């Protein structure tokens, strides 16, 4: 009975993709609750868009990816763990099956591309994922660099394949405030944060205040949700009536000016080592200018930096649009 009804549901969505449970229930002559149960229990077969009563369902495209995966388990597992992309409709493409669909949508040969993708993953993750040291990037960019060390939890993008899994998730979390994606980010960030705090005797952390006004602010949510008992230092974003986001500025000089004049750090206490946390590393101007202010005010003797994602290439504007 259930199998027959499930097949009828699939057949209906084949003819009428993008249907609500109410419409499906009326067409199949069953209750809406039963339709929702079928959809929930077989979520691997359906994609959904919208929220609440305006949720629309489609059949997911079938894929033969499992038949074509690499025989080397470690290599195939690299794709399973790292691949993550979004379709133009906002559907998540994850792991091997997601990579196969990504290739199919671009008319790319799956076997050729998976070898290429694995080669890139091994190139960038040859020393493991966590954390990635970007200290030299700041030293090479700023003659007056004062950061002791700077790390990134992950890369933002790769050549050919675009945004990484975490790069995509940071973008989604910032633009939509999706709690599920934010929770996944927290799980990635917390162990890195704990490792750095312990190894470098970090006594306080400072989350960089966001510039772009959104209903849900990723950095604020991270500050409130990361379950690590350590003092926080307040960073304020101030300035003119119209606040200019760092990531919209092309010139390194403009970024330095923006960071030095529009951030204010406050703390009544003094510390030895502070960790400044930001979402993305573009030029590094924000971290370096905040660190200079912290040292000038004698809030700390040494500043370290941690960002969620950073481009593996040189100075780059990470586009959030």
C-alpha cells in the first residue's frame, strides 16, 4: 500500500513538479498528513523549496553516481566529505551523488572531473584541514603587520570548482540566517577555536562586528552560540551615516583606512593574548588594524587572528552578492 502510494506521488510530481502537499493530497485522494509523512520519510527522493505552508516539492533527478565512484575508497571519501554546491533553485548537492549531478548539469565527464577534483583537494589539504596558516599572507601584504599568527578554518574557493563546502555555507548563513547551516559551521569552528585557545594561551576573544545590516547576523550568532567559556572583547562598527563594508572596497589603501577609522575596540580589562575572529579574510586589513588598536590601547600584549574562510590566492575581494 505504502509503496504503491509513494509511486503514485512520484508519478504525480513527474507531471506536476513544484506542488504543495495539499494539492498532492487532493490529487491522490489521501490526507495531507499522510502525504507529508511520505515526503519526510523519503526525503532522498524529493527536493523542496519555500517554507511553512508554501513548501513546494519536486522529484530529485536520479543519478548513477554510485556505480561510477572511484574504486579507491580514500579518494571517493574525499569527494563525499568535501563536495557541496547549490543548484540555481537552492537545492543542496552533497558528496558523490551531488558531484555527479554537478557534472551532468555542465555536460562534464564525471570520471575525468572527479580525478581533477581529488587532485585539487590533495593539493590544498595535504597537511589536513584544520587550521590553515595564513600568517605569511599578512606579513607579505603589510609592512606594519602586528598579528602574531593568523589562521583560517577552511578555504573559501578553489580554481575550476569555485566555492568550497564551507565557503558556500558561510555565504548561505550570512545571507539567509539558516540555523541548520549555522549549526554545521559551529561544529567546524569550535574544535579549531579550542585548539588555538589552548596552544597559544588565549585569554579573550573578539568577534568582528558586521557592517552589512541583516535580520540575522552570522558573527553575532556565533558569538552567542559557541559554547566556550572565555571573556569577550567588544568590537563596534562606527562611522558616517552610510557604513561601507570592507568587502566592497577594491583598493588595499581604502580597506586599511576603512578598518582603522570605523572599528572601535572596548575593554576594561587587560590581557596577554587575544584572538580576533572574523568571517572572511580578504586583504587582512581588518584584523591588522584591529590588532594595532588593541595593542595601542594596551588591551593585550599580543593579537592572533582566526577567520572562517580565506581565498588560497593573493589579496582578493570575496563577493557576497
